[in-house]
C-alpha cells in the first residue's frame, strides 16, 4: 500500500510499504482522510521524542472499516461503517486511569499512523475509541474530532464556567477550536491575542475580541477589558515559553493558566510565586484526551455546536503529502488535511 513515511526531520517520502492486517479482536480501516496536526508538523521540522523514524505519522483519522477479526460483542461499529477513530485508548486499569487521568495513561493502545491507505485498529481502540460518523457529517469535519477532543479535555481540566472571561493566546487551528470549545462551555467574553491578521479575523468572526500582541500591551488591554479583574482562564495555544509569562500576567485572582501548546525540550517558565499563593492562580497543562472527550467532540461536530467553517484551509492527496507538510510547516495555512481514499 502507499504511505507517507517519515524518515527524519525534513524527510517525508510517499512509498510502498506492506499492507497491515487486522489483529485478533481488531479491524482494518481503509483511510479516507487524515488531518495534519501541530505534532506532525513539529515532528517533521525538528523531530519528536514520541516518533522514531522510519514511521508513518498521522492521528486524525477517518475511514471505512473493511475487515473485523472476531470483535468483542461490545464493539459498536460494523464492517462497512465510516468511522472516526481515536488514535489511542488508555488501559483503564493503571493508577493514573483509576484517578480519571486517562490522557496520562502510560499503557495506551495505539493505531498505526494515518497517512497511509490502510490502518490496523487494535482491539481496545475498536471497542472504546471507534465511533460511527453520524449521517450527513462531512468526513473532513469528522477528522477534527481528535483536535477538538484535546480542546474539550483542556476546557474541562481548566474548569471553564458559564460567564467566564477567557483569553486565548494564539489563534491557529487549535486556538480557534479552543475558542469554540470555551464558547460551548458557556464562556461569555472571549479575548484573543494573535499576531496574524487572517487568524485574528477568524477569531473575530467567531465573536472574539482579537488584538495583535505586537501592537497592544496585552496586560493593559486585559486590565481594561475585565475592569481590572483579569481573565478567569488563559489558554496558551502557542509553543512559546514567553507566552506563558503573558498568560500569568493576564490571569485574575483564582484564575487558571493552561499551557496547551507543546514546547521544545528545555523550555522553562518562571512563575511569580506570590501570584500562586496570594491570588491562587493555577498553572496547569493539557495534552491529549480520553475516549469520552472524543465521543463528545464528534457529537458536537455533528450537531453543529462548534463552528468549524474556515479551519481546514488546505486539502492534499496522499501522493502530495510532502507538499502538504512543507505548506503546513511554513505556517501559511490554518489546518491542512490529506485525502487518502475513495470515500473522500
Ligand atoms: Zn492532533
Ligand atoms: Zn492506564
């Protein structure tokens, strides 16, 4: 089968590799679409501790189940179904899972990389992480279930409440999905700091008040916008440590700063300890999701509860995967998606 194989930073080749087989209790998925995620792009640019080349990247996968091998009776999808598949499921039994920290489970079961014609879906993922795409939902939109699930996990972790003022630093695809997630959670005031004009326009179209941090003193702006009370929750949706400093300055008493964007190794932040103590500002982070977030994300997309118009800006065929990575790595697009199979 054809697959886009990652051979190391800056080296992605579309080549023939052996077609995987359905494992006992699992399934074989014919991939329709796979979204390009910030993690894929970071890996392509500078490598990633989670991916050892050669390997196939891609974890925002939608496709058709073409074979199932003795599935458990509790599997809710059937052969022939179009499904959105979570890239992993937790073990549900380890101490972290027992504390409901499923996204931190160290014994996750993973699917193969999605930039390939076929993906082997192991038994646990088939049972707990594969969901039928609701009728009428565009498969490209269904592929946003994974990034949206990451945002829902962060919104839950950071306790966004009805009436909250939320600041989002960075309005890339994740920042925009975070904005939609916060609005769905009931946040009333949505503030966005973003240097790119097109991305600011996307945020404003979604009802946010967006400013350019190069032109605006963010701390003074937040003070003004919140009558000096500060933001209830700040999401740092860029991979820059200095943005965390801005977030700390913007958070009000009792506020939460969520470091959501992945940072390179060695990135350090400094925190004013008095703000943590006297103002009870919480600094946290979020990474990944639990199957329940994925299910909810797909349902929200199907119900039109999140506005994803304009988030996917580029579509490439699998043969054009290298160009897709190059385009995404330059930051010239919001979200790119790769069309792999016939159903797309
Ligand atoms: Zn992703
Ligand atoms: Zn676990």
